[in-house]
């Protein structure tokens, strides 16, 4: 599988994982998503907002545009539903972007400035790997906070996406045709 195909799959995974995570957070009892917790970004919504801000920053880098951010998160976060709508939009942008780039273009180096002013350079493929990995990392923070509610977070790992979305029909067929084990 070439990187173009991997990028398409990873960006669709990112959108799927965000969808089930936001759905779970929205289903929590009133106030739990914004309740202060002992975590870097104070609460679930602010953590998800941080991931959104980073997605927007790297989207701007890929487009060779200037972004409005001066930090890796905003001082306050929008309401959860507003954030979800914004995340869906940027997730779709990444899916569309992955479908628009040629195999050779994934190797292009993108020069940019980090929000702290430092110089940065990454290939387009490294940026995609970063935003997907970064989102996975922070969804893990949100999952940990959900256990504190207590609530059970959704399983949003790449392996679950591959099993439940990509290979589900193949797995259903293989289970149905698996011979019984003889002892």
C-alpha cells in the first residue's frame, strides 16, 4: 500500500474516531464534559479544542497560509456542539486533502513557524501522520477523563476502526466459515 492510500485511510480513521468520541462526550451528564479535572487542558472540551487548534494550524501549513493562532489552544473553548461542527469540517478537509495529493507530493517539505516562533519543516506525509497521531493521543486523555465520570469511553483505536469499518465484511465471512476446532 502506498502512502496516498495510507493517508486516505488514516484521515478517514481520524474522522471516525472523532465522531464516536464526540458522540460519547455529548452523551455524558450535564456539566461533565466541562468539569475541571487534573489534566493539562482542564476538561474534555478544552482538550478536544486543543486537538482542533493543532489540526487548523497544520491545515494552514499544508495550504501555505497564515493561521490566526498564537498558542496551541485558545484561552476558552466554544460550546461542545459548535466545536463538533468545526471538527467535522476540518476532518472532512483532511479526508479531501488526502484524496487530492499525488504520491510524489507527499514527499514535499513544508516550512513553517511553530506558534512559539521556532522554525519547523515536515513533509506533507509527516504532517498527516502527526495530526492523526496527535488526535489519537488526546482522545486518550478524554477517555481517561470519561472513566473519572464514571463513564466507559468508546474504543477508538485504529485496530477497532480497521476491524469494525474496513474489514468487517471479511471478518464476518471468515468467522462464519471457520471450522470447529477438534481436540
